[in-house]
C-alpha cells in the first residue's frame, strides 16, 4: 500500500499510462493451483469496458488481457493453473487517437491532477491524463478477477445506489436488476429515471456524481486484524484510491454519527454455530475484524471533471483563461466504478484471507 | 500500514492493552536534529486525556509519557534532539481498577470486538477491551506530536462539527472557539446546546455519534503520490483505523455524489507563484497529490457502544441473554477523537513529506 | 526489513541505545495461543548476557526482560498465552557507568560507526556506542526466543567454528560440547586451545575475529520463496545485520566457488516420503526454498574494534591523533554472537513459516 | 524485499518464466526528470546476453527491452524523461526451443529447485527452469541500468576474481582489462589461463564455480541506515538473491574472522573535508552506513548444476535413476553474474540514496 503497489500478502503493482503502449499489473503472492485463463479475467474487464452504452465514453478499447506469466499447463493437465509466481497481466492501448493535446498540455483542467502532477514531478504525460487516467483501473479489475478465485466462497456484488441527487428506493433493491441495465442500478424504476437524467446531462455537456455500494457475502468471521491492519481501514484505503472517489463509509457510515447508542447496537441472538446479529449497522466489521455478516461499503464518486461547460483556469504559464474539455468522457464516471469497487473489495479480502491463514493457521 | 505499524518512511508501531502494564509506540524514521522533550508530547496527550470534563470517561489516567530512546543531549547542547533512531514512547497504565470482568468476559457486547477477536484468535484480553480499547489512541497522539515537529510549516486543527443529529452552523465556524469548550466545538452557540444534549444523554445511560473535521493548512503542492500512495487514500486509511470510525470523506465528500460537474469544479485563477483555486471541493488533493489548498478531512464516529440500556446478546457459550455495560465510558467518543484525528493527519503528512523529499529531492 | 523493523509476517521492531533508559522490541504478527512467559525468554538472554566469563565484557547487565503486552492469562487459564497482538519486550539498562565519554565523543574510533553516524545524522549518542552498540542484539535474542516457540518442530543450534586463525576439527564437531565451555565451541580440544589464545589476546589488549555456524534441523521442505523472498537471502540479510559481521555463507558457501559441478551436486536417492540427499552442499536451500535438509549458515565476525593498542585517527574537528579504547570490551565479539545468530535464524524461519502457510495453506 | 519485489523507496518487481511469453519488471519510485531510452538499458543487457562467446549458453536470445511506461517525451523535449511513475520493462522470450522436457519434468535435477518448487507449490513450470531460471536476472540488469542513472556520481564495476580454484593475482588487478576478455577477468594473464580451463571444463561436460567482486566508487558518506536497514545487509540480501550464489562478503569479509583487532582497524588521517582511511577492511561500510570509501562486495557462485556427467537422482514418483542435463548451459554461470551483481549494487545504492534523502534531506 505504497506508491503503485497494493496489498501485503497478495500484492498488485500496476503500471502504464492512458495513451502509452500498454497498461497492466503484476499480481504477486497468489496461491498456487488455482485454475486461471484469460477468459476468467476478460469477463470482468468487459463489465468495465468503455463504449458499451451511450452512458460511457466512446473510446474504443477492446481491453483484451494477456497473461504473460504465473500460470502453467502441459498436456497432462486439464488447463492452466496458477504456479504461485507473479502473474503479469497486460492490456495494450489500442485506441490512442492521434489528436491535438495542446489544450490540456498547456492548461490546468479543474478537478484534474494536471497541476499537482506538475508541481510534484516537474513534468507529466498529459496525453489522455497519462498515469492519472481512470484507465489504470482496468488493471485493478483484471487483478480483482484473480483475487476472486482465491476466495471462492465469497460473493462480491456492486451497484450504483445514487446518481446525482437521485437515490434508489431501498425497498426495491434487487441484485438481479444490476446487470439488466447499463447503469448497474439495483432498482428497475430508478434505472429508467436515471437514464433520462443522464441523457439530459450528456446533452448539456455536464456530468453527475454517484454513490456506489459494494457488498461481500460469505466472509467468515475472523478476517482482518486490529489497529493498522483493519479490514475497514484497508477497504477505505482501497476505495479512496479509485479515481474521483471522495468518501468511503462502512455499514451505517456517516449516518452513524447521528445515531444513539441504542439505535446503533447490532443486537445478538444465538445462531447455532455462531452469533446471529439482528441488524448490520457495523457493516460486517467489528474492531477491524469480520463478524461473519455481509461486508458493506459505500463510496462517493465526484462528477466527471471533463465537461463541455467552460470553466475558468490558468495556463501552465499562469495566464488566466477558460477551458472546455472536449473528447470522449463518461457523463458519470461512477457507473464504471462499480466493477472497480468490486475488484478492490476482492483484492482486500483475498489479501486478508492469506494474512489470516498465515498468522492463525485457519483457512475458514 | 499493516497489522500494528502505520506509515512507510515514518513508521509508528504501537503496542499494549487497556489494562496491561503499559501502552506505547516506536516511531521509526524520524529525521535527526529535531528538538524534542516529553513536554512537547505531553501537551497533546493532555488534550486527549480522560476525566477532564463530565463529558468524558472518569477513568483516572495521567497518561504521562516517557521517551525511552531516540533523543540525545549532552552538556554542550541546549536540549535533547532526535537522533534519527527509533523513538520509543511509553505510557504506563495506572488506573487499572480491580473489578469484576465476568460480565464482559462471558458475554459479547454489541458494537464491540469481543466476538470477532475471539473468532480470530481463539482468546482475548477482555480487561477494559484489551487491545481493542480506544486507549491505544494515546500512543497515536504521542507519535503525532513528534510528527508535527517534522513539518513545522503545517498547522493541523480538528473540531467536532456534528454531535448526534446536531451539526454546527458553518457560518459560525471559529477555530478559536475549539479550545474554549470541552467539546472541541468551533461554534460557540452549538457548544452550549450540545452540552445540554450530552448531559441528557449521559443521564439516560445512552450515547451519541459525531462527525469530526480535521484541517491541515500550509501543506505545499506536491505531497502525496499517485495510485496506491494517494494522500487521500492514506488519510482514509488513517482515520478509518481510529476506533469507532465508520466513514471518511475528503473535501466535498459524499456531497460530491449529488453535484454536477459545473458545481464540483474548483475553478482556478492566477495566484502569483501558484494557481489560486476559487473553491475547495477537492479538499486540497487532486490525483492523490496535495494542491496547496487546505487539506480537509471529515470522519464519522459511531455512538459509544457501552451504554446502560440493556441490549440483547449471547454468552460465549451461545446462551441468549442481555447486557448492560457499566463502568466509565464517554457518552460521545467522538469528542476525544479530535486530537486522535489531528495526530493521524500529522503522521500521514509527515510520512508523505519524507517520501516526497526522497523521490523528488524537493523539501518544500 | 527496513530501518529498525525486520520480517514480513513476523515483524520485530527494536529500539534503544546502549546507555539510554532501556532497550527492547515490539514483535508483531505472532500467532495466538502460544504459552509464553518471561522465563522462556530469559533463558536465551542469559546465554548472551555479558560478564559471565573472563572472555566477555565485564559490564554488569542483568538483562532482565519484561513482557509489557501481547500475552494474557486469567484464573481459568493455566498460564499466559500470546494473544496475536504485539508483544513488547523491555530490558532496562542498569549498568550505565558514570564515566568520561570525552574521548569517544571527540574522536572517531577506527572500525566503529562514529564517523558514519555523524555523517548521516549530524549528531550521535556516543555513550557506549549508542544505537550502534551490540547491546541492541539483546532485543533480537528476546524476540528470537518467541520465534522459536512459533516453530516448535525446528531445532536451532549455533557454535563458534573458528576463532582467529584457529578453526575447529570438523571430525570432532559435537553439539553437546557447545554449552560445556564459555566459548560455544563444539570441539572440546579446540575450546581449550582457544581459551589460551583468548587469554593472551585479552592481556595484550588485542582482539580476535571468529566464524559462527548456525544450523536449523527439522525445517520441512517448502519454506522460503523464489527471487526476492529467498530463504537464503533473508538469512544473509539477517546475519549481515548483526554488529561486526562481514560475511555470510550458506552450505558450501565460498568453497563452492572452487568446486566442479560434479563435486557440488547433492545427489538424490529415495528417502521414503521425500528425496534423500547424499550430501548438503546446498545448505538445505534450493532456489530459495528449503529442501528438508539442515539449513546451514556461517557468518564471519570481525575482531572487536575496541582495543588497547593505540590506533591512528582524527578528532571530529579533523585533528590527527591516536585513540586507545579503554573500557569493558569482549576480546572476541564472535562468542556472544552465537545466541544472536540463533535468534536471527529463528526469526527468519518463523516469518517464512507464516508466509508459507499464508500463501499455500500448508502448515508443515 | 519480499517475494518478487526488491527495495523500499526504489522498488523492482519482476515477473516471468524462462520459456513463457516474456519476462520483465516494474520499477517503481524512480525520481522524475531523468533522461532514459531503451538504448541506455540495452547496453547493459547486452553485457549479460547469452551466446556472445563460447563460454556462455548458446541460447539465442536478443534480450531486446521495451519501455512500456514511465517515460515521456513530446516534440518540445529533446528526448524521453522519467515521469516518476512506474517504469515497466519488457523482454520477450524469443528462443523458446520446442524440445522434449520429459526428462526434467519427471526427474529432480541435483542442485536445481525442481524438488523444492514442487514441495512448496504442488506444481511447477519446468520448461527451462521456469521461474527459477537465471533468465530472471535479465530483468535485474534492465532495472539496474535505470538505477545507475539515479546516482550518476557513483561508478559501479564488477569482475570475476576467482574461477574454480584459480584466483586472480591482486597485483595485476586492472579494471581496464575486464571488458577486453569474455570472462570479465581483471587480470589479463589469468584470463588466458581461465579460457583454457573453461574450454576443458566445457568439453568434459562439467562446470566451475566462481567468485565475483563488485565495487562502487563515489558513494558519499552517510548512505545506509542502522540495524535492519544496513547497507551491507541489503547488499547481502541483494547478492544472495542472485541464482546460484552461496556466499556474500563485504570488505575483508571472511578473512576478517582470522584477523586481530590491530590488523583489522582501518586507521584514519585527516583528508581535508573528510576522514581519510588508510585501508579499507570495512569495505566502505561502518555500522551499516557508507563511509565514503569504495563499497566492496564479493559473492561466490556455485558451479552450474546442469552438467553432462550423470548424477544420481529420483523421479517425482520416487524411483531411483540418473540424470544428464543436456541443453544449452553456461560452463560457469559466474561469468554472466557480473553484470547482475553490478545491477543489484546499483539498485541497493539508488534505493538507499532516496531513503537517505527522504529522512535527512541531504542529497549528497
């Protein structure tokens, strides 16, 4: 969890810029013996891939992943297995449109990292946002697909629960709806309304923020660790590292600030082999350690900073001017953040599973 | 940022249980040549110390810190300086009241980590919460006091901005008020109202959640790093690691989810040596790197789980029962979280300052 | 393995200076449920303790260890167990002789870190060598005692196999002899000769180097990891981190440089459940992973730099002068390096056991 | 320094197997603004490249490196500069000879990691040694080429100083000779003799061990850190991580074990701005910190395990048999270890330079 590496026992290191040769990652620490093909990963990448509906950027990237290392098969095996060595996943950048970058080269786009990269490094790859582009998250989704296979008993699902000012109706939350609309919305009615709102937003050259919820079911009690290895802490770190995320909460989250102790208590009854909690204000984590309940995380994504409405800014030389960010942008980057959030959840949980097994010897 | 160590170049490792011999920490990586005495640290510990008003636990802990290593003075020097070697800070546990722990030994307290520690480790030090007690945060405050001295140009301030359902009036926000009331409230009127609310809460044996805001001023542009070394990511990790925290947000935070791109854009004008931002929705961080604006973080603290109202639970043997948590508890743990949040901000910023200086050679 | 922390899953962080208040360490990542008392640790500390024979420094340090955290017992348990939380071990410095440090304060002692600490940090705690004193290794021995309990099936033994120019007779190697002489010598005849040599050395105010061998038996095949997590690599790091060590070798070591491929090959026969190697040139490690054979490490310790023979040096102001290092010094620091080398072996192996169990799920 | 990542501030993560699609690495933490082209790296790779003389394997690998990320140039710049983001270096495996691997698939080759990988992971990529092949070291050489550019004032040179039983004549040591013979031998006479010895070795189907020396000049005093961040410790770790290395020593190394304190002392005279040492038994490191003298490291490489002489072994099924390792092998892997050792020296020093600059603010 420093610089470009995430995780302690399962470690993902990503590389690559938006309009460079390729992006990708090295996933180190994966257990051996896990069946893994490119198709297993491609499935998840396709959920994040741009250009699949009118609600996402029209950049045409097939996002085809290649496994360069870390799996092995010979004619006596039924298919490739992980070998326990680093898995390098490579995604070539195909649609590097030859365009004029002069505008974003010489002006700071509000809400983007143009100025801060320059302040830190003295230079920057400005083509399509370079390293700060959300394109990097494709690597996370690829690595996350592997992480899921390390913890097969855990189901990880994500959804958009708020689009701009419009939240879903919690009564109508239905996971089955999520893949039936291009907005990852779990409320069929809301999905229709949001489509209209987004169309209007896109036509106005504007953009919208969103709130995403990711839930992991089937996590046994005991994963995580106290103090600075807390499961919720690592989830907060994971989600906040996603481009455009401005807030993360677990369980009741910020709403807990307004509760009384009585309201917030998740009372307990006997559940047979384990305690049965009567509510889940805790979001499945107590003292940084999983309780066996669903792990519930939400994060807020700011509206896409690249909009057609002119905004005031300065040039790198300090001259005051305006900027209009043309090009191919998502009117709501929160939508494609859903598979990314799921991937980060998978990476955190798989890492903690290995850490837990290492320290305690428990595999459940 | 794993297990009981926090930070990459400036690394704090804490140890100790609530009712053990002592708690403390080792702070490694501190630059040499910084004047440091126990009084420098004690000042900050005293702000977190319990028993100072009727709004905090009545446990009597002087929280006297001793520096066991890492500083040096001889008769030719005007006072102790850090030597660049590990600074061990020790705080003895004095008020280990001899009491009957049978109730919390044998029952799971809702909202506490009793069950999850047991599920993970197979045993637990249940005395006063053991390792999961918020007492651990005294070590953070001590280390944070050292961290502040590493970045003397940065001012770090915290305040409670919401107590239960009662938020401050942002128009009346005044940092000068924070130390004039025992609630770290920056709004003098709100402070009075909150005192009444808290009195009622305490008498009812109940508790309240809160939201804390921590602001760092004077951070130059360029600290932080992209992708998994993001400043906001490490702040999210830092704040979420504090006991009872359920949510963290930067700048506009969750509110950004409801904004349009136009509303969220921090427009820019020429500021002489650097861009001047016309607003701070970003909370001082773009692409994980500081922009030179104030760094603004808020976190939500759940209500104290130890309350006098009986709650349903089970025993460790699985029998259904109720529990009433007597003892000495804060009616709102959010209050004493203020100096802890400040300390974590200081630790994150000092770590990133050293990392930035290492990679880029820039000291500003 | 950075700065003052060693290990990845089992992490030891040490602190303290030779003549400060105390030295000690925090051992993080220890599995829960392991019986541990101060006596378990004291036993090993006593083997390293100074002042036990005329061949070691006469500094009078009882080296009494206190466990400040990380274990727990109540009246229902038969004794304290580790809880999985950080174990802080504290050793107070008792014999801080009030002496005149002016000589070592103002002159660089050849072979010591006086100049380099000053070059790095701009100041240094020169009292008894401060942080660079071999006194720090007491913390390692204490932590190593805990590490041994994590891997109870592994036996770790160390011995001095060369004292100055005098090597043992390998034919007479007998582990049982090691604790029967104050020189940790496994060859009874050599031990007597060495005693004479050391007496002469001590009387001459001189000192001698040594070579130490540490052997771990009972390590199952499979511990370690390829590339940068190699078992031999971590052992090299561990041993080279001990004060005064100038070389480390595994198995045949430097002698392998003079061998042919035929001579170096450890041929293999069937051993029932596992291969049976006909020799152990490899020192029990192949490709960074244990083979099930004994792990064999040797390291060279330079002669004590503090000698009574005057050596040329300069003052911190650059004036040319001479220095004679009086005080209480070991004529051969290699002797007391034996328990330290054993401790480092234990720490590396326990760390790798946990890492192996985490990644592969195997406990053997 | 764990698993497949090396370094703390400058972190190299390698991936890839000998006969997989490609090998490569991600170098993270590189300072921005350093001119870097593929040619800068290729130069060093070519020194390690196989098939350049009759003394190295005849595998035909061009080892052409591609920079996939982390540098940037536009038409206003004179050439590509590092951007401070991860540098991915990719080397395709070209000569993956279609051969029958049945022999090494089913038998354990003595001296190789066949058995240990299988014991750890339960499966292995046996083609050409898979991950355990020395082919991985090409990635190190590539990353090391970048590391050298981070510390331009430091000159790093390596040489073979012993081939089998034949050591160089130290009186004839001449760095200028190293690149004039295919054996990296600094003694012109020895080079001729060694060529004959190697020819005989190769024809006999045998192999030889070697000792390599790597020297870094121009390292300022102050790099490194005490205790577990020692420069010599990290060098020991670095060199021991190279395939086939069985021993590492610094300065006088193992010979120091046979010295007296007087002999070992590097006496000091005034050198103007800094102390001038009259000898370099310490190998340029005191207390883990550089002294300003040359850093001198030696490591022993065992003879190539793949030889034509039949050796006894067992099959994976436990049947006793013999093995002859045909194929393309170096008669002395120590030769090509020279550029690898140089690269590891560069990586360790560049990492420590960044760490030193981070903690102390000193750039020299």
